[in-house]
């Protein structure tokens, strides 16, 4: 198992990968991004992507009504 020992000493930390946003080497602090700015950019993209779903909220309310009907027999 000398191969494994060597790996432990050579890569004690996660390997540096290119920042997904700008391609610069990532830093340990903001992994896998290079900076807080790039991490925020990626986060914003995720948030806006999940919020831009027109009509989604309406169907969620309908689901709530169905759940409410299911609970009615329980209160009798
Ligand atoms: Zn970056």
C-alpha cells in the first residue's frame, strides 16, 4: 500500500480546479470558486433559475387544498 501513502503526502488538500465562473484557479476558502464574487454569481443563477417558474405557485396552492381535504376525515 505504498501507493496510498504517497497519495496522502502529495495531496493533503483538495485539488485545485478551475473556477466554474471565470476559469481562474479555485481557492480553498471559496471552493470550488476562486472568490466570493464568483460564488455569489453562481448562487444568484441558481436562485433566479428556481424562482422563474410562472404558474408554479398556483399549482402548489392547489396541492395544499388537496392535503386539507385529506385531513378533514381525521378531525371527525
Ligand atoms: Zn472565479
